[in-house]
């Protein structure tokens, strides 16, 4: 079905990329570990912080942010290409508004005030304002156009970890708007030449790295958005969209995967001294800070190009057992877990951070070593996040719709 004004579309079968689904699940589950670690980080301003901290967290977290969220945007761009081919621009925009906009609105109203309230209580032990008394302060907001697309701002109001959903929805609507207006023939010729170059020249997948280096170096980086500048994610999203359009890109990424991954690890290591020694490496204009940001940006692209390529390489398949012609094969436990988590990615992303902050609020009061507190925090947070998804989201049509899941017939 297409909306009025959409050209008719020919259905394009979408082949699942199991390695990309696995990376999405890994990143989202990994965010529980990541945000739990920020409770013990010396740098940063997480909602709840432990009295005892360590700088080791900063280094480990840095290696996570350089590739994890950019990879999510790249994978989202790949999915957007297939969705546009099947649905057309109008239906694609409507589907993204429902599946991203509805959970964004729900979580902003229901979930996001909790971390901010706990921040106030943890930073000021004498603060005794109840949650209901705090809510009007959270929703005291105004519009700031220069913060586009995060237009709604306030002293306590925030999108929090939902910045990813805000940007993904923004990029998707931009794509739907521009997709129908870009001249198709010149775009196809450019894509064809670029794909031919990528296939012909070894190492060609590394060529976009200087672009990301320049953005990080001169536009700066933003701590609130996992270290990257908010608009740099648009390039990762656009790159994913372009990569999906021609299978030659996938072949080139598989071929150059090891080179890209090694280059990314080396560049990230080279950027570390600047981030450790500079007072404000995200925005400083000193040569060391600018060079460190440039190396970080280049490392991000190399890792985002290398990790999917490594995972996409063919592996030996186990011998196939005889298959009954009268009934489909029974899914293995691994397949059932995979399907369960693949459907849960967005709800788990929406749910996890308020739960981590709430559990951390109680854990940081213990007089236990950091490793013990961290293990307890991760274990309880992960269990509660999965339980909330299973018991409060997955089981009814209404809650599935509210959290952006496909509604069962």
C-alpha cells in the first residue's frame, strides 16, 4: 500500500543480515554494561555516581563509543533502504513516525523524569522533594531552535538516552522527504561508479575516514551524544543507506575488513593520549585536541566498516540433518533466543537507562569494592530490564504498539 502521490513500488525482498541483527542486539544489551560503568567513572556527569571512582572506565568506555552508536546508525540506514523500496516514501515516513515517535513520546512522559529526580536526590542528600513534586520542574521547558533537532530544552527536561531515537526519527523523515526529490539517474550513476571503485581498489572502504576526521576535528564532539557530534551520525546513516543499494560495497567491506579493523584500533590508540591529557578534548582548539578528535573520527569510520565486514565473512556450516517434509524443523534454543532479542531491541533500549539509574541509586551506598558493586548493578539492571520487557511490553497489543514493536495479528 502506498500513500497518495507515491510512485508504485515493486516489492524488493529483504535478505536478513544475521550479523547486523546480532550487532544491534550486542550494542543494546551492552548499553546496560556501559551505563552501569559510568556510575564508577572519574570523568563525566552521570545521574548517580559512586563515591569511589576509577579512570579505567574512561578508557574502556571510549573504545565503546567510538564505534557502537555509529554502527547502530549505519545499520539503521541499511534497513531504511530496504524499507523505502518496499513501502515508498510516504508509507515509510508514517511507519517511522509510529514506531519511533510513539515510544519516544511515551518514554519522555513516563520514564525520563526518574533519572533526573534521582540525580537531584543523590547530589543533595538533604533534598526531600517527592517524585510528584518534581514532575512540574521536569516539564518546565522552552524551545531553542539552535539545538535542532533537540528543540525542547529545560533546566531538568531532557531526552536523555533517547537522543538516539530523536536523531533516527529526524534522519528517517529527512530521507523520506529527500528521496522523492533527488534526481534518480545521476544518483544511480554516482553510486555505480563509487561501488565499482570500492570493488576495484583494495582499501577503498577507508576513503570516507578523512571526512569523519574533519567533522570531529572542526565541528567538535558532544558528550551528551556518546562523544560524536550529533550531525556526524547523519553521515553514518547515509553511508548505511548507500551501502545497501549495491552488493559490491558489501563485497569490498568483507575484503577490507581486517585492514579497516586494524586501522581503526591503531587510530583510536593514537587518539587516547590527547583525550587523557587535554582539559576539554571535545571542544578545545589546541593542536593536540584537534588532532586527537581527528584520529577519533577516522578510527570510528574504520571500525564501523571493519566490524560488519569481519562478521559477514562466510564460515563453515555444520552438517545438515535430515528435514521432515511434513513439518518445519524445530528452532534451536539459540535461534529462539536470537529471535526473541531481535524483536526486543527498541523496547530494551528505551527501558534500560532508567532502570540502571534506579538500581545504581541504591547500590552506590554500599561500602563494597567497585568490581562487586558493578557486577551487582549489571546483574540486577539486566534482569529487571528483560523482566520489564517480557511482563510489561511484549504480551499485549497496546504495549507492543507503545514501544514500537510490530503488533501481532
